[in-house]
């Protein structure tokens, strides 16, 4: 009987050990699956954050560009107002005799102001400097290079406009 009870205890020990191993394996699989799910969710959140940051950065760049464009438009309006102000109409009334009145109208035209070449150079320099400072990692160097390039392009465009006005 000793042998039979020993075999029976031995068999029960291995069955219990086998059941415990299966439960341990199930627990490990469960932990592994949970870790994979959590890591995938975190990766998705990180990608969303990167996309948000990229969107915010691009919006900041667009806002800065729009601010530069708006400031240039304000300057153009000031130049146009100055141009209109220089072309004032003067009305002179001469009285020769007590019953007859002669009205003379004369227009005084002063110097026109800036040529299109000069305007183009100034506007191009401003826009180029702002764009160069925004885009370049070295802000000052980018502003200088952008300003020079913008002034050249703006002066060339203004010269073309001046040439077409003369024709």
C-alpha cells in the first residue's frame, strides 16, 4: 500500500503543479496583452501630441506672415493717402467789379513721391527680412539675407511697374 499511496501523492503533486503552471501562463499572457494595449494607446497619444504641436507651430508662422502683410498694407494705405493729399485742388475767386465775378480753377501738382521702384524695394526688404527671420534658425542672419533678397526682387518688380506706367 505504501507504493500505491506514494504513486497517488506523486501523481497529485504533478497535476497540481501542472494546474499552477497553466494559471501562471494565463496570468503572464494577460499581463503581456495588457502591456501591449497600454503601449499602443500611449503611442497614439504621442502622435496626436506631435500633430497638435506641428499644427500650432504652422499656425504661429501663418499668423506672423499675416501680421507682416497687414503692416505692409497699412503702409501702402498711408502712402496712397499722402499721394491724394499732395494733389489738392485750389479754387481762386477774382472779383473785378461789383457785379461781375470770374472763377478760376487751378490744380497744383506737387512732386509725386516715391517711385514704384523705391516702394518695391522697401516693401520687399521688409517682407524679406520678416520672412528670413521667421524661417531661419539664425534669426539675424536670416533677416539680413531675406531683407537683401527681398529688396532686390521688390526693386526689380517696381522698375517693371515704372516702365509699364511710362508707356
